[in-house]
């Protein structure tokens, strides 16, 4: 959730920056839980307790801090429906979005395909409770920002891409 707020801040700062067309951002994969290969099927609070050692009061306090920060940005986090899922597929598609930007020469400024896709994925995950490991959700988010579904499906089918993203 902090990354979601951060990407919104970054895009907003770039939109207000007079030299944004000189700024190229390349996102890198960062796995909070690189061992997570499938959805654990438990609520996020329970996952945080089991895997991060947080107690219920700590989770509730963290959620309230995030909810307050989100409200200030127009973000309504849905922690009740938040689905804990592996993010490797989402990272693969984000890397493919950067390739789209390279091909289209749209690698600078706040509205790159990569930045818009990350924000769309974060919105789907944190505000709508969608499973961002699901190819249909990934395709939907990509299409919402004008990215062709073929790029998504190619990224998900490419094992070399998976290896590159994990190594990143």
C-alpha cells in the first residue's frame, strides 16, 4: 500500500515538474515475499501475523495509518477484501509495459505505460480487492490504460521474462 501511495506521489510530482520530459523512470521488481508462489487463502491480517510477526493491534494500527494517508490522496484502501497473492505475474506485465514504452518512445514523464499500469494494478489490488496474479485481472488493468492484451499474455507465457523479473 505504501508503494501505491508512492507511485501516485511520483506521478503527481512529475506532472508538476517542468522538466518531466527529461526524466526516465524504470521500475524494478521487488517481491515482499519472494517465496510466495500461490495465494495462501487467508485474510491479509492473518497472513501478516503468520509471516511478518505482527499482532492484531499492530495490523489494525498500520491499516489505520494507511487509511488516513490514503484518504488524503483520494485512495480508499479495502483491507477487508485485500487478497494476498504472489506478485510475480504483475511484475512480468509491468516489465512488458516498459518494453511498450521503449517501442513507442514514451519512457519519460508521468504518463508512461509502465507507471500508469502500476497505478492501475495497485488500484485493482488495494481498492478493489482483485487478485493481481490472475491473468484476466492483469489484462483488464492493461486494457484500461490502453495496453494491448497481447503484451500481457506474451509476458505471462515467457519463462525468460519470468527469470529476468525474479533476478531483477
